[in-house]
C-alpha cells in the first residue's frame, strides 16, 4: 500500500503534464488530498477532478484536478451555452470491485451530468437497481441511465417503471447499440420508453451510403482579363459528366405552404427575375417541364472567406441547430420517407444547360 508521501509524489509527477493554471491549482492541494487524488488517478489513468465534501475543498470555489474529457465538455458548454454531458464506458464499470461502487464514484465526479451504463452485467437485476440506489443516496434526480444491449423496448419499459416507482421520474433513459433511423422508428412504434437515442457507428461511418458518388473537378477558369471560361469533365458514365461554369444556387419555396419545391442552379452572372413565372425542366429529360408561380427564391451560397478574410458572421450553435431543423422541416414528408422517397428536383437554368450542351457537342 502506498504511503501518503509516495502517493502525493506520484500525483505531482502526473500533474506536471497539466497546463500552467491547472498545474498550479493542482499542486496547491494539501498532502492528504494529493494522496486521495492519486488513488483516483490510478483508477482512471490520468489526472481527473475529485469532489470534496462541503467545507473540505482546499481551494475555495475550485475543483482542482481536471480530466481531459471534462475540459472538452466545459469548452463545448462555453461555446454553446448548453450544458454538455456524456456517459461512461463498460470498462469504467469493470474497473471497479462492483457496479455500485463504479456508479457512485462516477456520480461523485460528475454530480450534475451523470448517465450510468446499466447493462454491463444485468440491466434489470443489478444495473437499474444499483443506479437507483446511487441516485437516491446522492440526491440526484435529473441524471440518466443508458442501455446498450438487449431488447431495448422491453428493457426500457421495465426500467422506466422501476425508476418511477423509486420516485425518480426525472431520470432519463438513453438507448444505444448500433442504432439507425430504421431501428429508432421501430422502437418508437413499439412504444419504447426511451428519452434519447445515442447514434454512433452507423452515423459516423454513413452505413447506408458509405461512399459519396460525387465528382470534384475544375468548373471554370478566370482569365487575366476577368472573363470566365467554363470547363467540363466528360465521362462514359453520364452521372459523372460535370456541370461547367461558376454557378449560383437558389432554393425555391412555395408561398402557400412554405415547403421547398426545387433547387435552381444558374450561371454566376445570371439575374433571374423570380417575380415572374419560372419554367423548370428536368435536365436529364428536358421534355418534362413545369412553370411555377407564387414562390420565394432564397440563395444558398454565401461568401465566408474573401481574399483570405472571414466575411461571414458565424452563428451561435443554437442558431445553426435551429436553421438545420427549419431546413429539414421545409421538405415534404414524401421526400423524407425511408422507402421509395419522392424525388427532390435540382434543375438548371436554360443558360447553364445550353453552356453544358455546347461544351459536350464541342468535345465530340
């Protein structure tokens, strides 16, 4: 067993890697607290926060030892003004002598953002009961539990009943385990008592479309005199024939419904008069034409950098989130359905289509 002096010296060696301000605060701990911090550090593998009982903190209003994760969470909170939170890994639970100790230690480290992983051993026989015990002992009423395996519908219903019976209706249930939009839809349809879904591997790997079939090629050259020469890449594969020229993109919204009807791509120097009726046509089947009226056109491209300088007012993360939600909501449900969605049309101006056709004819 380590003496307090030895534990404190080991702790100081670890804290030497911390940034200056944190290192100064960490080194200011009294010897007994350094020894206690070292015991926790050895469990985690890196310097971390420890929580002291009221009145025992060696530095007033300061929690002294930071983990890498919590620094990231704090930075995210600083920029977003939302409280960032996370969950634990199975290895955390396995590292402790028992599940109860693992849960209690985690809640002491993250008392306001604890989400306990309850399926390391048995969700209903140990995980949820131990989570309830810890939440009640520490007076936590707004944390969460996460279920990462098994029948998520059945287990979430049972877990919800257990939490409610224990007087913990504010504890949320989070589900994970290779989730995608299809599984989530089925869970909701089956009445699962899940408050949030942790989507990971199938999102970051783009499982349904892991390869983006796009072509990034030169579209135009700006000559010394300021004129623009359009360029095209031709292929035997029609989908890989590029759209030449510098371009502008507009999204057209029906005034009656606010829904997006199509995107409209034109040459950069065109000035479409959207106050007049606009004829749209399918660029692959040009006989399919439609005249639209009573719509609003919104440009989608805005300058962010010009001549190496940022000219764009960066929105807050809440504004970005709200914008994204509005854009999704502007699409018809028929376009968003999972199976056999309706086509969302991206049309070309007549001028752009003519430029492309002329370049194709010149190359053959």
